[in-house]
């Protein structure tokens, strides 16, 4: 059986995705994976608190991430600093001390993300994102 549901879609999200992924050459800026179905255009400053006119669809508010790293970025497991280096949460390192966690996250700590050819991530939006995090 099925049922009909109504959903809401973010206006211009397709544009944002296309421009961000293109700027990163269709690759995750952390891992380099280039599987299109696993890539997302992640907002640095969340959509719901971004200015609708200047930030929501601004490609400088985006990172090309794979779905795992997108979720981890949003959850504060890792972030980037304004020098575009990867930082891992101290709490996450204590809580998830395993070889798998190392392979997916800790081995990237201190490394720079792959930067896009254009639309560098906004340092102001990175600072906003990081101001909401603990344990870094």
C-alpha cells in the first residue's frame, strides 16, 4: 500500500548543489571520492540560519562532501578551520577510538581540504559554524 504525502523543497537547492560540486570538480573535499550519488553540497552555515538573499545559495557557503562526512560535519564530529585544515572533536576521538574511526576521520586531522577552483569557503561562515561547536 502507498499514501500520498506533501513535501517542501528548498528553493534554488539544485543550483547550489550544481555550482558547489562543480567548483570542487565533483569530488569530496575531504576524501576525494568522486561517486556522484554519494556527494552533497553541504552548507557551512546552516540553511535555516543563513540569510536568504546572501548566504543560502552562495557557493562560498558550501563544501562538497560525501554523505558520511556531511553528517559528521553537521554533528560536529569534525570541522575545518579558517586555514582550511581538518579538526576532529576531542570528544569524538575519546568516544570513538577505533581503527574504523581513525580510517574515516582521524587520519585526515591537520590536513587541508581540497580547495575549489573558485568560490573558496567563506572564512566568516566557517567561524560561524565553529562558534556553535564544543570540544575542539
